[in-house]
């Protein structure tokens, strides 16, 4: 295979990197005034990368000697990642206008583009080397994004905390990678699967555990979730919304690919780890969220809870299971981005951000439209039919039952009932409590449109999209087996 | 024979220098001991036939990293007595970590012992016989691993952007030099002739 062919296969990453480099130059010369144009240009670059996915980048071939996989699975995940990254860029300008001194700088969209390159490398990884480089590329951009509001000490704290804990997790991951390399003699997923199948040993199992621990940290599965609430609370809200969506999809896709492609022959071994992380996330995410006062912390625990449900699908270890994980992540990022867009609208008369749950009281009277949308997101996150959040939960439970994991499915259903409590409590606060001071009327048509679009996407109308959604996700999942 | 002697010489000096690095009272001495340890580690690498890594150790670690340490140690006003205060308190944790690391080394030792030809044959990049290892690394780095090499380049770029974004700020009240304005300045803008009457001062 010639290099020209390889480059066309990796076209989405190339479009994103070249776009990011060009916009970096524009940012360096344009300065502060270039911030908004760079945001719009970054959106165009993301759309361009999305279009590039339609070519050989989703045809199921390998490039760069097995380092890069361009199959339906990576293409599906990349569509989600680029969409979430684009929304994170769209949310930013209005938010930074009102932070009091911390302006939107043009580096914000550039860093998101570079992180998208990293996430693309992660979901296309066919080798532990490209996995690690992609992971570090997105991580490094995320540390900077988390502490983007330099005047806000909480933002700086979030960045530092994220950096220290994430580096630790990277260290654990690297340790696992070195063990796997040492005992299998290769870093390629195919070779590792071969080693697991023919010459499994204690050393390989150790490596498997460490790699899964390192990756579990990146998706914030319990017991490796400690950083999530603090980082989500401290980071600027558009960045939090982004953290809860795109990187979650990327890390989830990565963990699925590593588990299925590299560790497929020892499904029995990793299944117990995934089941434990899944149940622990579901229960901890539900119980710990109950006492939260800040809406951002609550949504952080909600994301931990939701990752637990997605892991139920992975525990099945079948094509149906993987497809249900993809469906779950798709619906999850829509619900989460919608919720965070409502959170961005919570501002007092002076334009300061409010984050307490109490301030939502009686929002149904002061801002009925916003309250209706938020209610839809909350019910959907709780998985209550007829909203669309019900369907992915059904899909993961179905996959688990089909794989014979009845106890897991039953316990997960119990956990979802506990989780429903705190989601519904927010609806109760909005609809039945005495009104708190109304939020300032703010927001642009872009934000209104996005809230409306995400709310419609999780409404019962979305059930019409199920055949298409399952068709695509199934095709993507089949690419791994 | 001479190889064995060289190995033991280098190995002993590395370990001794490493021990001195953590036990020296003066942090500047610590850094100097560290440099000695790096040099001898490079010697060990040469003995193993990894001359590229040996040169890298000398150039990167001795030449850049250690000197940077030295600068940091000498320029930052760190109270090292305060650092040492926690020594006894954290000793149990440190010892536990040390035991863990020793167990890991033993574990690795067994692993190497048990490595058979199967695993060696599966290696994606077996050690070449005829080419020097600088050429071998170059061949792999710019062909087979080009993708991750470029990825690593982007990681460094992000690190640079991040450092600038987080630390650069517009400082008020500084007086930067403006060469164009200096050149455009004419004498009559800067000089004023006055003829003060006798007995009265000059008003500036």
C-alpha cells in the first residue's frame, strides 16, 4: 500500500490537523478579534472531516501497517465525536461573553480540533501505540480546556486535578501496555489477541487488568471516578458539556475495541471487571447524586451512572452488546448536551452563572419552555418511557439477557430505579416548588435552536429512527467481530 | 572478560551514584551525582550494543535535563529542610512502594527467563543484524511508525499551545521599545530651549 493511499484512508484526521494548524496561524495573527471567525471556521473543518469519513475512511481497511483502522465502527464513533465537538464550539462564544474578563480566545476551537484528532486516533487505533498517542493528544488538550478560565480559581483547580489524576491513570495504562508487550511480543491488537488465544499467562492477565483500569479512568467508571465531579464543577460549562460527551464516546469506543479486538479470546476474564465497574458505577452514580446541591455536580454523577449502563452492553461481549453500547452513547450525548445547554442558560440579572439546584425552583412558571425541555432531558436520562432515553437502556439490558447475564440485567434495572429518584426530584423542583428569582432572559437563536433540536431528538418522535439507528450501529459492531 | 569488568564497573558506579543522589544533603551535589549516574547508564547501553540510546542519554539527559535541574535547584528558593521534615512520616508509604517495585522487578525477571522463541518471533520489529541501530530506528520511525510519530508531533504542539494559553497575558504598564517611533522622533520634539531670567528657576 502506497503512502498516498494510506493518507486518503486517514483523511478525516488529516483534514482536522491541517485545519487546526491553519486556524492556529489565523489565531496567532488575528488575536482576540479572530475568536469568533475561528470558531465558525473550526465548525467548517469539523463538517469537512465528517464528509471525509464517507470515503475510504469507513471502508474497513487498515493503514499505516495496522496502526490505523478505518472501519464502520470508527466511522460511527467519529460522527458522534465530531458532532459533540461542534456543539461544544457553538456553545462557547455566548458563554465567555459573560464571564467577566475571561474572554473567548481563538485557541479554544483550535484545541478542540486537536483533541478531535486525538479522539479519532483513539477510536481508529489498531495498535497500543496509536491508542496511547491518541489518548495523550486529547488528554493534553483537555487539561488546558479545563483551566481555560484563568481568573477563576475553580477552573484552575479543575485543570490541575484533571492533569494529576489523569497522568496517574496514563501511568497505570502504560504499565499494563508494557506488560502486554513484554508477554506477547507485540503491540498490535491482532497479535495480542493471538497471544491471548495461544499462550495466555499470568503476565498477560496482569497487563489486561492494568490496561482496563487505565481506560476505566478515562470513562470515569467507579472506582476510578473521583476526579469527575470536581473537574465537571470547576471547568467552564461549555467545556464540561464537552467533557461529558465527546471524550466519553471516544474512550468508550476505545475500551470496546480493545476488549473485543485485542482481548476477544479472554472475554471471560475481562467480563468480570466490566460487570463490577458497571454495577459499581450504576449504584454509586445513583446514590451519590441524591445529596448534590450543584447542578453540574449532579450531571457529573449522572454521567458516571450512564457509563455504568453502557458497560452493561459491553459485558455481553456480543455484536448485539457492542451495537447497544453505540446506541446508548448516541442517545446519551444528545441528552447530556441538551441538559448542559439548559444549565448554560441559568444566569441571574447581572449575567452571572448560577449552578444551584435550588435556583431551578418554579422555573415552570418563569421560563416554561426551558423547564419543559429540561424536564424532557431529566425524564429521558432516567429512562422513563415514552421518552427516547428508555430505548438504549432496553437495548443494553436485552443484550445482557441474550448473553445470559440475567443477574447483571436485574441489578442494573434496580439501579436505574434508584437513579430515577434524583432526576425526578429536579422535575419536582421546577414544577411544584415556589418560584425562585427568575433567570435573566438570555441566549441566542443558535442556543434556542440547539435546545429545541436535542429535545426533539429524545422525544417519542425519535422512535421512528430506531431501524436506522440499529442498522448503523449493528453494521459498526459487526466490523469488530 | 574486559566486557564483564566494564559492566560491573559501570553497574556499581550507577548504583552508588543513585544512592548518593538521594542521600546527598546539598541538592546541587544531588544533581551532580545524578549526572554521573546518567553517564554510567550510557556506558551500560554501549555495552549492550544500543549506542543510539547511549548517545541519547548523554545528549538529552546530561546535556539538557540535568542542567535544567541544576538551574531549577539553584534559582528557586526552596527550603529543603522543610522537604525533609516529612521524611519519617512518609517512610512507611515509601517503603511499601519500594517493596512493590522490587516485587515487580522479580516478576519481570521471571518473565524474561520464561520468554521463549514464540514471543520473540511475534515481535513486530525484530532486532536487525546487519544495520547499525541508529539506521534501524530511523527506518522504523519514518516508515512503519510514521503515523504515531506525527501524532507525537501534534502532542508537542498542543503542549506548546497550552503553555502559552495558560500563562501569557497582556501586562499593563510595561514600556516596550518601539523602534519606528524612536527613529521618527525629531530633535525639536525632544529638546526645548529656554532662556530663564536671572534669579528665576526653570519650569520643566
